[in-house]
C-alpha cells in the first residue's frame, strides 16, 4: 500500500476509535443514572468491539496501529521507517482529535472543551505502564503465534484492562492527547497528559525489547 493510503487508514481508524470511546462514554454516562460501574461497562463494550472491527478492516492496509506506542514498537523492530512512523503518529493524533470533535457534535457537546478530570499519581502511572506493556506484548506475541487473532486479542485485552487498571487503560498517546480535549466521562485533564504519554512510550519500548527476547526473535536488519 502507498503511504498516503496507509496514512488515511491510520487517520480514519484513530478517528473511529476516539469517536467510539468518547461517544460511548457520553451515552453511557447519560443512561447510567449516576452508576459509575454501569457507565464504565457501557464504555468498555463499544471500545473493545470497535477495536476488533477496525483492526480487521484496516490491518491489511496500514497494520492498524492507531497508537503511537505501537508504532514506536514497530519502529524499534525496524518494521516501519522512522520517517513513515512519524507520519503515522501525526495521522493518529489528528485522527484522534477529529474523532473527539465528531463525538462532541453528535451529542451536542461543546466542540472545544478541555477535560477537568484529574488522572495523576503513582497508581495511575503504574496502571498506564502495565496497560501499555501488556498491549504491546499482546500484539507481538499474537503476531508470532496466531496473526489472524490479533484483532480479537487486542479488543479483549483493552476490554479487560478497562477494569483491572486504575487508569481504565488509555495505553495510547494519541488517545490520551485527544481525550484531554473532552470534558466528558472519558476525559483526562490536559495537565496529566504528558506524564501518561511518557509512561506509555517507555512501556512500549521496554515491552518491544522484552518480547523480542521472550519470543526468541533476532533483531531485524
């Protein structure tokens, strides 16, 4: 696939992911009647489901990263060039922001509305490390053992991580940045974004190196 098609797939996939995450969060909060557990459940199922769909649809085009942490992992593995990886990350961030705006329009929410939800502290940062390390590991191990199951594995992993991590598993710098612009159930205060993104990228790099060793893979090149 040409780079322009791959970038469009990354933009559209991340757009759809964020429209789903934020849109389902708004819908879940409105319908849950103040029950946070019910609202989180209503946010979890659509997110896991859309990931299965998007990875299945766009995987053959761009690899369906939709996540700068995943792109970093593949860049470390030399399966994407630094130049293409940089374009991927830009497309992911722009797509994510556009997806948030689309969700806001659909639910008649203010278009630009930075979040006030604080998500900081050691527990949240450790949660993001665990969530991102596990996500990258899931992808790499599944690609080696059963590539056709990646979409389902990622959807199930993120669905589970919504519940076993205190941060509800952002595990994605593009998602984190975009959700900083949404003062809704899925939001994160912009002041907490940098720490989340830093932890996610460190976790992705360490997971890439660890699973290369665990899966007994020689470095590319």
